[in-house]
C-alpha cells in the first residue's frame, strides 16, 4: 500500500472544500440520525451493505440480522457502514416470475452504487437471482465489492425421510398424482423441507449461484456452503465486513477478479457440484457486464467432461448440512486444483489466489464430496444442443437417471439419441388443463414441449419445463418423459429436460413452428435436436407464422420486453453491457443542487 492514502470517492460528497455549500447539504442529513462529522470526514471508507432481505424475501431475510455482524466488521476495520434496501427478488413469491426482476434489481443497484457516497459494498445474496443481480450491478459500477451469502436452510425431514427444498415438491407432486398422498399431507411434506432461515438446502439455483460467486472469487473462501443458522455464518459476516474495508484501501475491484479465468473456474465448478440449469444464463450475464466473452457453448466445451463430485439433491442424495460438514466448496475446488482443472492463480476477494486459499482443502466425507477416482457420474456438465428447434438449449446431464437412459438412450445402434412424438403446450396453464386429456394419447414415446415461456414471452422466463407425465402414466411407473421448452426449470428438479431454448418461441424461434404430432429427434452425440421435417415444409410453416400479441401488465414489463435478450446470452438488458467500469470512467456524478 502507498504511504499517501488514496482520496476516497465518498469525500467528494462529505469533505469537498471546492464546494462547501454542497458538502454541508450532503453531510447534514446523514448526521441527522446520529452519524458524526468525525465518522464522515476523517477518511474512513463508507461501505454500503446492499440489503436483499425483507419480509417479502424469506430466503434472504436473516441478512437483516447478519448485517449487524457485517457492520461490526466494517467498524472494527475502520469503516462506516451504511445499509440500504435492494428491490426484493423472491423466486417462490414473485409473479409472473422473479426472472423479470433480476434486471430491475440490477438497475436499481447500479444507480445506488454510482449515485451515493459509497467507497465499497457488501452484496448480500441468497435466493436465486439476488446473486446475479448483485454481481451484475457490482460489475457495471466496479467499486470494491464482496459477496456475503445467507446460506442454505438446515436439512429438511418428513416422516423419517430427508426432504430437500424444491426437489421434494416434484416428488410429492408425483405421489399426489399417483394417489399416494392427500392434499394436507402433500403440503406438510413440502413444508418439512423448509425448517429454518436460509435459502434452498438442495443444490438448487440458490446454492449453485452462491457457489458460482465463490468460484468466481467474489466471496470469502468457504462462504457459500455455511448453513444460514450456523454460528459460522454470522462469523463470516463479520469477516466479510472487515475485509471490504481493506479491499477499498487496496482498490481491489471486481474487474481485477472477474477475469476469463474466473469464469472458466465457475463453469468447471458448476459441473462438479451438479449445479442448476439457471447458472449458464446468470453467469453469462455477469460476464457480459464485466466485459468478459463467455459463450453458451463454453459450458459444454469446458464443463462437459468434468465429473459430478457433490452428492447433493437433485443429482445426489444429501443436503446442505452434510455438504458443509464434508468441506463445502473449498474441498471441491481443492480436488479440481489437484486434477489440474481449475485456474489456481485466479484472484479472490481475500487478496489471495484460489490456490493459496483452497489447494490444501480436502473432503472429510468421501461419500458426500467425492474424488475424481470415485465420482457420482463421469462427464457431468451441461450439453449444449442446437438444430432447427433452437440455436441453443441446455441439458443437465448429471440428472439423467439410469431409468431414463435405459428407456430412451440405450437403443442398440442409436445410443445417446431418442425420438418421440411431440405434444405441444402453449404455456403452463395449457399444460395443466390438457395433460390428462386422453385424446392426446400420451405414451412413453412422447416428448412434452412447452413454449411461450421465455424472457419475452412470459415475461421473464418461467420455471416450467420439468413437466410431470399424465397421472395415468405416473401410476404405471413412468415418472419422466423427455421435456423441451423455451422456459427454465427449477434448479432443484431432477428432470433431464432440454431447456432455456433460444431464441424463444414468442420471438419466432424454431419451437414456434412445431406442431403436436411432429417427430423430434435428439442426439446427444452430435448435440442436435430437430423436428424431422423437410426444409420446404419448415419454410412454409415459417412463412405462415404469426407472433403472439404480448400484453404488458406493468410499465416495467414493457421496458423489459423492449430491452431484454435471450437466455443463451444471459437475458440481460442489451443496452447495459456497454456501461463498464462506470465509477472509474465517469468519476462521481454531478452535484445535485
Ligand atoms: C426451488 C426454486 C424456487 O425453483 C429455485 O430456487 C431453484 O432452485 O431454481
């Protein structure tokens, strides 16, 4: 560190002799609740705590408590904490989708970080989209930033069974359809998966995205897996608060951490943990906001060959507490480093490299966190498919069950491929209305397709692609049919759907041309998915295609539809990635009076 400390950004609000009138105006209102001139004018970094917790956001709600420990840490290191609210994004509460709000929360955070007297920020994360929204905002503004995740709930139990968030819903729904549960027991079973504060205790999108933040180097090592109620969670909140003050003095900004190597690490890590299918769009979105090239095909190219190491639902059998006790993400990264699959020289917010932090870390429960010699599955990354149905869609190969492989992918002479008669649904309402319609003649040779569920069509993109077969098939023991869609699906689902299809049907993607009864062929060997139809027929269908009339119900839906791109490129506001390193490039904004 240089001996003359850098003049902090916040002094241009609170201690600017060139404009004493404005300095007084900026100061006096922050003094009015008890802050002192000494705190605001003696060169202490002002640290924002971006608060994503609220009563509307139960997954992140305990950040309201954790923020106190963060503040203690900031104070102990000589900074001044200022907590501020972030637009809530609760995956399980927001209609029509929480996906609609990721970019809205991002926009809000950019304005706060850029427009207020902050020198650094603690990004509180938890529920799925809070993590990418916070990282995207931090990337755009590029102030020193550190992630504090809230951690998963404790493990869930119901009548002696381990029940995990989200994953239990799909299993309980199957039991309800098969007549093995009544409605009250169904609700009790699902509620059993949520025993405490925290986000999903499965390797759903929340655990996956917080692991991505750690693998990217944006949280303190070991942060992501600590369960929400554990004492270590509050302790790391304190350490995070201390660390961000040092990061301000070191000028350690996201642009120094979020490099191409960091993103390659995130991809490798996603395969090893059996991460959510929501990771590719969110991680690509973060990359685009920091200006790193990351293509959807990189997920297949870099991640496909990596084995599944973490035995956690939905790809495995354990939940968050076992995973944490087995060593959490550091044990996974340690193994990836030993196998030469991880860039050990990538930097983390600690100021040390991934290798310095994790190289010596090992699993202490070989069944929960496996080694490369004994993985849960080989080649467990995402397969990225394309063809006349879409330019890209992903399939999470770590959740392809033996039953699914036997039924669809082990046909002699045509392994890894399947064909089926398409049953097309126009959205989840249509699916629920017609799935049990006997005239559809759905059998185990069918492929269920859902469209109009992408970022523009829905809007926001809904988690609906993992469709349960008709009740009659479920009663016969057919629990899964191949599913394809332009929506997303819950990270907690064990369905090997082909999803996030881009471009989506509502903007004229190939799925819009599909008709019930068409035969679809999926071939994992050459990564293709096509309607078996001749070119002339397909061209005629395209010529006759009319796009749906989309009704905007709120002003934001209209703005979102005008600016948002497709899932394969992160579904970002397409005007946003051009704004990079905003704080450095533009300095502080103009005075407001
Ligand atoms: C379980 C939810 C709500 O679907 C989501 O959190 C995910 O894991 O994708």
